[in-house]
């Protein structure tokens, strides 16, 4: 049986499932659907003028405001005083942290956790494209820490973050950027527009990636680096130089000494050595085809790429 506090106001076509709780002084109106076991805290505002659907077992904490086209998955949570506007699709068991602001067109995958004071969905910081367009797509099982920002695209269909990434506090993902799977961005990292960060790259503290720059898979970008040229896969950079192969990073991901030695030989002899590991070779081949100019070359071994 639903438990609706006496001071809560519920208007219009609100649909309330079994065992729903609505706290004191909350205001629900319009096309709102609360699934079985959903909980709405005190002093929340849920405006279903377009449509809000809250999944089974989901929780809206005190002071949160939902004012758009919103679908919240089962067991997901919107924490206290978060503001959700525009179009949001929030996956199962995902969480939006306290006092975060989600606007525009944003999709967040299941089990992703967004910490407090983050802001996703504002328009691109591009004077030529001031009108919001496209969407932000954030994958599954990500951790996005405090004070992070992600902007809508200016040209492409999506600004995208893959699955199982760890984005530390105060990071910025600018318009049209594309981030792969398993990427880690340390505190204070900033991506310019159209930056591409390939799978399992690690961007060190306060690193800056220039717009339209590609950072290859399994790379390690040293802290305080300013990257203005494409970084090949498996590189370890210090400052603006490709200093050596990221052996430690490859070892952590389970690649053998033989695999890593072949990558080192590949770069030392200018790409003549064949890398037998299919997974690693695919990243090298794609880079060689798609990023032929503005390449950061190795500062070790024999010939350059």
C-alpha cells in the first residue's frame, strides 16, 4: 500500500505503484509514473508535463527536482537536491550525486555512479554552435567523481564515454569528445573538443588534451602534460615526448613479456616488426591508417614511425 505524507501534493495523472513512499511537502504533477517500491523524499518536485517514469525500487532523495522527459531505471537513485531537466535516460542501479545538474539530452548506463556537484548536458563551449544539439552517452559501470563536466556535441551526434571508466574529480570532457572503454582520467584532466581517447588509456593529473587530438589505447600520459599531437597506442609520455612503451600498463592488463617486447621492437625499428597479438596489432593498424599526420614520434630506439 502506498504511503503518501499528508503534506505532499499529487495532481493530474500521477500513477503510483505498490509500496511507494512520498515524503512531506513534495509536489508531483502531470504524467508521472512511480514504479512499485519507489521512494520520493521530502520537498521534491516532479513535473510530468512531458513525462517522468521512475522505475521499481528507485529513490528520489530530499530536495531533488525532476523537470523534463525523464526515465529512471529500477533501483537507481537521484540524490538530494539534484536538478534534472531536459531529456534523461538513467540506467538500472545508476546514481546521480547530490546537487548535480543534468540537463540537455543525456543517457547514463546501468550501475554508473556520478558524485556530487557534477554537470552534464550544457551546450558546447563553441561560439559558432551556441544552440544545444545531439546527446551525451555515458556507458555502464563508470565512476565519475565530484565537480566533473561533460558538454553536448557541436557537430557530431554524440559526446561519448564508454563503459567502466574512472573519471576523477574536476575533470572536463568538452564537446564532441569520444572516450573508449576502461579509460582513467586523473584529477583536473581536460579534453578539448573532438578529442578521442582510446581504450584503457590513463591520463595523469592536470593533463590537457588539445582539440582534435587522438590518444591511443593503453597509453600513459604523464601529469601536467600538454598533448597537441596524436599519441600512438601503448606510449608512455613525459611532457610532450613519447619516452617509452607503457610496459607497466600493459603488464597490468595481462599482456605477456613477449607481447610487450614485440611492441617495443615495433616502435624501435619504425614499424617493421610484426606484433603477433591480434588485440594489440589491431590498435596499431588502426592508428597507422587513421592518424598519419601530427603524430608524436618515439624518442628512443632506431627509426621514427
